[in-house]
C-alpha cells in the first residue's frame, strides 16, 4: 500500500473520530441506522434463499447491538440503561435464532423493534442541538 493511501486512510479515520467525539448522540443514531439496514439486508438475503450472503449483514448487526450493549453504564443510566440492556439482549438472541432458523421475518421484527428506539435517540439529538443553540452566546 502506498504512503499517500495510508495517509488518506489515517486522515479519514481521524476525521471520523472527531465527528464521533463531537456528536455522540449522532453516532448512536448512525449505529441504529446501520444495524437496521444490516438486519433488512440479512432478511432480504434469507428471503431469497441466499444464506451465505445473509451471514455478513447479520454478523454486522450482531456486532453493533453487542457494542451498544457493552457501552451501557448500568450504574449511571438507571432504569433506562437497564431496559436497554434487556432489549439488546433480546435482540441478540432473536438475531442469532433467526440466522439459525433462516427466518427473515424474525430479523425484520427486530428491525421494527429498533425503529422507535432509533427515533427516540434522533429526537434526543435534535433536542440537545436546539438547547445548545438556545444557550449559545
């Protein structure tokens, strides 16, 4: 790999890290978007009988839900964090079982379950942004 390409990749990685650090709620929304998209792609592949094509998006959705669950702070987050932990555990079990059973409907069910949560995070992000604007000098 040439030096220019490595430099470009490093620059993009740094920029992505900066964006994530500046907008953690935006990152959560993007993770939900990715997870829901991967679940739907996996479901489409399973529905088409293409189990090998379904494996990668299902793995990626499982990775995302696992990361979201891993970063929960159950001590500081109280009941909300506890409930999210239970939802994420349920989603992981359902995703794994859907993959084992080749059940696209179960993957779509998980995606539908996650949509209102995604929307709640997006709403929290918008509220935070408007509060920041209101308090800006």
